[in-house]
C-alpha cells in the first residue's frame, strides 16, 4: 500500500477550531461590561520621562544656544558664578536676560525609560537565569552523589531530593523567606533565588541520575580499561553522553523554572507577575495586563526551547 | 607476566551463589598468546575481566608485571594503562570520532601532546587498515571496523598485555576475518595476549597455549596440538566434539 495522505485539510480544521474558540471567547466578553483599553498597555513598557531642570540660585539667563534637539542655557548668579544647563529645545521655559529666583524651572529634559512590565520581565529573566545556573550545579553534584557508591552521599542526596520533591514550591519559598531569611539574615532576592535553585536542583538531580544510568556499563568499563580514573571517565565519557540524552528533560525543567519564578512575587520580589499586578492596580486593565504577562512568559520560554532545539541539532551529528 | 593464584570470584544473587571463577591458577609468560575456550557460563570472561580489575576478586591473587592487583595500595588505574582490553561489544565512545576515540586516553591518561597523540592514532589506524575513516563517528562504521578501532584504541596506550573478550562474537561472519587478521599480526609482533574466543581456528593457528574452562574451573591446558588432537579430560572431549 502506498501512503499518500494529504494533510492540509487537517491543518485547515485545526485553524478553524482555534479561530472558533477565539471567536467564542470574544463573543462571551462582549456580553459582560468590560471596556478594553489596550492603548494603556504600551506606556508600561516604555515611557518618555520628563525631568524638570531648575536654577540652584537667584540669577539671570545670559544666553541660550540652540543645538538642534537640545539647547544650552547659560545662567549667572548674583555673585557672578556661571553655570550651563542642557534642556530639550521644545521645553524651554525662560528667555535671555530673564531674572530668576532659586528653584525656578529653566526647562525640561526627556528620556525614554523602561516601564514596570519591562523591568519585571528583566527581573524574571535574570532571576531565572541565576537560579538555573545554581540549580544545574546543585543538580549535577546531587545526581553524581545519587549514583555514587558511598552510602552517606547516596543517603544525603536521596533525603534532599525526597524533601524537596515532596513539598510545594510556594511553601518552600515561604520557609526560605520567613525562616531562613530571618535566621541567616538573607535578603528576599537571595531567598527567592535559593528556593528556586534548590527546588530545580532536586529535579535536575533525578534527570542527571537517569541520564548517567542510561549510558551502557561498557562505556565506563572501556574508559577504565584505558587507565582513566572514575572522575576522568565521568567528565570525558559518561557526562557528555548523558548530557545529550537528558537535554530534552533538562530543557523542560528550566522552562518550568521560568514559570515557577512567578511564585517569588509572593515575597515581594518585583518580577513580571508582581509588576503586572502593580500595573493593574493603577490601570484597572486587568484582562489586558494578564494576557500581556502571559505572552511575555511565553516569549521567554519559547526562546529557551528554540535554543535547546538548536543545541540538540548540533549534538545530533554523532547519531 | 601474568600470574593468578587460586582466583575465586563469586556472584551472590537473590537466592543463589554463583562461583563464576572457582580457583584458577595460571601463569602467562611474556609474548605468550593464550587462548581461553569453554562453554558459555564457564567463567572465562569473568576471569579475563578480573585480570584488569573490572571485577573485584572474592579471593586469590593476581600479579601483573610484578604488581599485585590484590594489594590494597595498588592503584588499579596505573595497572590498567599497561593492560589493553578489547570488548565483545566494542564499546567505542559514540560521541567521539574514530581518531578522537584513539587520542583521548593518550591525552588524558598518558598526558601526551595533541600532535604526538594524533600521529600515534593515525599510525595505528593505518596499521588496522581504516585510516580513511578517522573523522567518522563510530555509528557509521561496520562491526568489524569498529572492533579494529577498539583494538587501535587499546594499542595507543602502549600496553604490555592485551586482553580480548570474545572480540568476534558480535560480528557478522564476513567481518570476523579482518579482526582476526589484526590479532594475528599483533601476536606475530610478540604482544602478550589473552584471548577468550569461540574461534577454534584462531586458537589452533595462533595460540601458544590453550586453556579450557568449565564451571569456573580450569579443566585442561596445553599446546594447540595436544589440545585439539589428544585431549585428556572427558569434559574437554565432549566440548570439542560439539564445536568442531
């Protein structure tokens, strides 16, 4: 039998179903009394910040020179002290030879600044990145202890893994912040990152263990028979192969970590989620902001999964 | 070169104890080629694996080139450098190219420079007849080619002894010859070799001495002529009737 299936009608069906779902949602929101204000969202990414420039003494404007977008205002105090200020050409509030009192505005400068959503996105990004790095290190060490022959190392690693996997992350964050934060006097950022890293580490350890155990015993034997020590064999032979096999589950774990980082907003770390809540309190654009926040998380996670897919393709050359 | 005294290796299973190697005493001289034959489960592979410390002993003594493997302070990694091993399943490193497979241990263990290790690697690949494959990954090689790379990899460490654990058992029949040819060449060059195999032709042609093992015990040993023409033990005769 020759398989010759056309698949485009199925894709068409998929798109149709998705479209109908969206349309249904749209109709449903039409029925409730909600005013969509998408136009309010962009200013929480970037806004043009106005800073007023004032004169620090009683004095007089001696000259204003136009430099295009900006202008330089030269002022002189009653004691003869001269100063030059740069302001935006469109926002000059004084004229040449005008007498001014201390604190009078000369003009304003404008600067593009990142709004709370962008700042929150950045916080989430670096928080997750730092937690991922530490989570990977913790997981690698624990995973190696887990497969070690030493009963103490094995026992300790199993205890850690079971303890962390058996309790909710939210509770762990509270314990880190309220208990350890108080006892060890650590800041909320450190507490949040530690909680995330230690949580991820337990899962990474199990992934690493599975990866190591999936490598045939003959590989370790071959490495040992060539005179390599166990650490050498691990570094050059076992771990590179295990890493390649565990890349998909590891990627899943770190994608989870990015999403789980939203929980640290509960200990007042201004990450993307907390920024979103703050913006909502000042705009009441609840629906829009949560959609935007979800979309931003989706962007972070899909960039990561694309990157991992690229690494996987590169490592596939020896298959 | 190799001396084993009353070597015992016992595996403890759930409700049974298996005496895989049960009191084997043997001496192997330098440049000697010893072939170990026997039915499956007779402990010949386990015995071979004991010789480079891949299995821990239950009791007995192994002395290789004057070094007692059973002594507590012996660093097994140092002994293994001098003892090359070739496995039934090749066990090439799949994430390394053919040349990298041969170069890696030279750099890591022998601390050789890149150029020196690569030169040695290429020389050995030429010797085993696959120099054109040096940048291929093992998966793209046939079984016979993989096994020849594995031999080159072991030889790169300049071992004094080579152990072969059924090197041709996982190969398609038409590839057995090319691997045996490399082994014969090694034997001619005076390498001390211990070979576990089912290739009776190889044993007859190349071996200086044949050991026959059954149920963990060394049943009979002798020159190939003695062994294949006038075996003494009843168990040996039965075995030879079945395989020849």
